[in-house]
C-alpha cells in the first residue's frame, strides 16, 4: 500500500515532466493521502494549478496522472476550489493540502 510519503515522492519524480508537458505550476495532494488515512481502495485527491488554461488537454493530463499513480484520481483546480459553496469545505482542503 502506498502511503503519503510514497505518493509525494512519486509525484515529485513526475512533476518535471508534468511542468514541461502541461505547464503545471503547483501540485498538491489532499484528502485521505494527505491526512495519512488512505487505504488500497483510496483515490488520490489532487489540487493542481497550471501556468495557463490547458483546455481539452486536461483530459490527457488526468489520464497521465491516473496511469502514473495507478489509482483513481479526483482533480481540483484553484478555480474549482473557489467555486465550492461551503466555506468549511474550502478551508478544510486549503488546510490539508500537501504540496509536492
């Protein structure tokens, strides 16, 4: 089973490629991996910011990330985070993000 540190190291290794290919500005994890409560069935919750909008390449980015970590992922951007209507959820995510 992968733990928080394993996932951070895996993503750190992948980050230069993601920056070059998709213009990833920052990448962080939140949710069960960030809190250390993940299981083999856990998905990976990712907060990602891009240098500029990537349009339909977002699907390609998501597939690459999912294949690289070998598990389902949920991706949130800063814009998506701001669109959440419950302030307590926004605060919870912001407080739990671990950047790679």
